[in-house]
C-alpha cells in the first residue's frame, strides 16, 4: 500500500478479494461512486493485472486510456472509477462498457459494508455515508473496528462519529459526553453533518427516546437530565416513576449513571457541572 497510506489493511484485503471475484467474471468494471471518496481505497485494493486509470475531468479520459492501451481488451483488466459528476453530466462514453461488462452503480461506503460485511444500510443512514467523515473512517477503518467489524447500521454510524472526532476507540456514550462538554467536538460533528446521526444512536444504542427528535441535533439539556435522573434512580435517591420522562430504557440506566460520574472527572467537568446545576 505504501508509506503514509490513508487506507487500512483488513478493509483493503476484503475489498481486494471482492475485486478478484468480480474480475474473474468481467474484464471491465465501471465503478460509479457518487460520494467521490473511495478512490484511494480502491487503488490500494487493486488485484494484480488490474489497471485503474486516473479520472481526469470527465469519463472520456477513462475511455481514451483504455482505447489507446488495450483496444481489444486482451491485455489488462480495467477498473474504471467514476467519481461524483457535475449536475446534468452523463457518462455516455462508458455506456457500452457498462452494458457489456459490469457496472457498480452506487459504489459508496454503503456498498462496501453490504458487500464486505453483510450489513444492509437503510436509506436514512446511507445519507450520512457520503460526507466528509467517510474518508477519515476509511483511513482508520480497522483501528475503529478493532473489536470486530460492524455488525449493524448503528455500528457504521458510531464509526463515522468516531472518525469525525478523531477518536477511533470511543464508545457511544463517550461520544455523547464529548458532544455535551466540548464545543470543538460539537462543531466537528456539526460540520460533518452527523448531529442527526448522533440522535439516532442515542435513541437506538443508549435507550433515550422520549426527548430526542429524530432527524434533529440532540438536545444537550435533555441529555444532562437523563444523566442526572439515571444517577438518582440507580443510587436509590429517587423513584423511577417520578422521573420517568427523563429516563432511558431500564437496561441502559446504569450506563447513563456511570457516564455522569465519568464526565464529572474529566478535564472539562466544569461545563458539565454547570449544565447539571
């Protein structure tokens, strides 16, 4: 892969094995990537004997290279990578290759996790897999999933959140705490367009549903109310019935209570103390 590569071995190995299978059946694969973020990963995963010409401005640049170097398609096999095209631009020059060989029509990260990890990503999550955090996730994919590859869409979301914060080992609750107490981390998640994804993760992985609005950024005050309510109930200082509107699902209350303790021991605990008050 080379020194300073931004892609990681395990993911690359899986993708290379996938490409080998594709090129066992097809001499040409046209790979369309509307996100425009997978070029480095694909280039690192190229099997022996497969060429991937650089995309130079428009699809004709790919057609010219293959016509010039291998007009009868009896030499190398070809991976023709087409990134995001300007609005209204069509890929006419590669149409016969797409019809005669194989087209990967939506070769984004959604395609990779489905094909390589058997995780189907629903459309509402797929929208997050074309943003700026994707390239960071690809750069540290194996490190992010050191405990095991993603097993469901929520783990894919967690990987994106980790990538946006530059912390590949963070738990979901640690991401939530950083969002609450750190303005730079909140800004990083906002710039990556992932705040609604964090709301989804809080609802699905951390059991807080009543006060979270789907498709919107998480309400920090509601998160802190949940932290405090969970700590009060877990410690026996209050009854769950009295705080039911602020509590997560029963199986997550210990986790939220421990998170409050953890947050109050961090360097920026003053922010959390102010919100708690």
